[in-house]
C-alpha cells in the first residue's frame, strides 16, 4: 500500500525553494556573508550585496551570480552601513530592480584585537557604529519591504505556505560575550547589542509575520575575522569539542534552515554554529 504523503512535510533542501525571492545582505562581499548569499542564490533567490568597497562588492556579485544560471545579483558598493540614507537608497534600488526584499542578512562588522587600554574612543565607537547602528540602519531601511513580503508568506502554522517564506531577518553575531573574551571589549559589546536588537525585533514585529534570529558563528576557516583574531586552527581547535574550525558552508546551512519552511516557528532565537566552542571557553 503506498504511503500517504506526510501532510506536514516541509519543502526544504530542494532546488528552487527560494525562487522569485530576494535576499538583501550587508557585508555581502565578506567570506561568511557571501557564502550565505551564494547558497540562497543556488536555491533560487536573487540578491543584493552591500559593501563599502565598490570593486570588491561588484566582483563578488558577479562571482555569486555563477551559483545559478539566470540569477541576478546586484553589487551595491560604496555603501557604508553607518549611513542610513545610503542604505535606504540601496533597499529602494533592490526592491525596484529585483521586485521585493524577502530576506535580510545584517552581516557587516568591524573587528581587530585590542585591550581596553589600547582602544581609543574612536575605535570603540567605530565598531559599535558599524555593528550595532549598522544593523539597526539595515533593519530600518528594509523593514517596510519585509513586512510586505511577510503578508504574502505568513503560514497558518499547520502547513508550509504554498509560495515559500519571506519577511525574515538574520543578524550575524558571535559568541565572544557569552563568557568574556580578552582583546574584544568593542566587538563583545557590539554583538551583545545585536543579540538584544534581534529579540526586540522578533517580539515587536513577529505579529506582522516577521522572524528575527541570530546566527553566532564560532571560528570559521578561511574568513577575514579568523585571520585577524585567532592563532591558527591547530592551536585553537584543541578547545573546540568538534575538534576543528567550522566552514562557511556550515553557516550557509544554518541560514537556509532559518529562511526556509523548516524555520517557520523559530523566532527571537540564536543559532550557535561553533562546534561547541563557547562551552569550553576558559578551558585551555
Ligand atoms: C586598535 C584600531 C585598529 C587596531 C583600527 N583602529 N584598527 N585600534 N587596533 N587594529 C582604530 C583606528 O585607529 C581609529 O581610531 C578607529 O579604529 C577607526 O579606524 P578607521 O580605520 O579610521 O575607521 P573605519 O575604517 O571606519 O573602521 C575600522 C575598522 C574596520 C573597524 C577596523 O575597517 C574593520 O574592521 N574592517 C575589517 C572588517 C572585518 O574585520 N570584518 C570581520 C569582522 S569579524 P583613532 O582613535 O586612531 O581615530 C567579526 C567576528 C568576530 O566581527 C568573532 C570571531 C570569532
């Protein structure tokens, strides 16, 4: 006897699940965010990536476009997330040229190693401005489009929406502030602020169909962050229960989960993708 189709089956992990959807990503030319966007494009989305460098952003957009034949990826360079007007224009252009903004990744960040006594007021302010205000500016610029998208995609809680999902935000944070990290006062404060922002957005905007979540990557191979901050995989991996650094693909996988039907009821949460690293902080 043929098995009855399981009626609550999610339509995840298949080609085309993000067909006709648009993802808007700040920091999109960076190693982690470009992998997140590339995975979305591979599964059907079009995208706009936003960055400070015109050349790097444009080059990455062309590269991501190769993830799927016929995809469109706008490389919106020359945009600093600390500039709300520039971000608003980028969002407007994205919606105009690509038709909507269904997903947002707030990924732009600044970081370096410095003790608090080495940290100038301007250095502290720069990181807070890029990470916290930049994430706020990103949400402000895109929220009206996300609310429109959410109206079209709100699920009834029993079955996947026939036209997929939309109205979703992911903030890219870190685990630095869970147990305290030396040389990272600026980034820890900034990432704690981002975590708090995500929960507030989830609670406030959830009734409109918006979901807001955080992905907190641990040490990830081949990223600018890890090149700037860590000693090297062979040394750091000793404190990671999974015994190795993560990969950008593993951050992309968490992104697909949160943006797909599988993540419909996940809201105001933090997904830590770090091989269990933060649990061992302090164990040397
Ligand atoms: C101390 C520093 C510094 C350093 C910059 N500053 N680098 N202070 N140590 N290494 C100070 C400057 O002297 C200046 O203060 C102030 O910061 C602003 O610097 P500017 O270069 O003028 O400004 P701006 O370009 O706007 O911002 C600088 C920046 C940014 C924050 C360093 O350019 C940046 O981070 N870019 C790299 C992006 C990056 O690394 N992304 C990955 C993030 S990884 P004064 O007082 O001199 O004016 C991440 C994950 C963390 O976030 C978790 C990993 C596990």
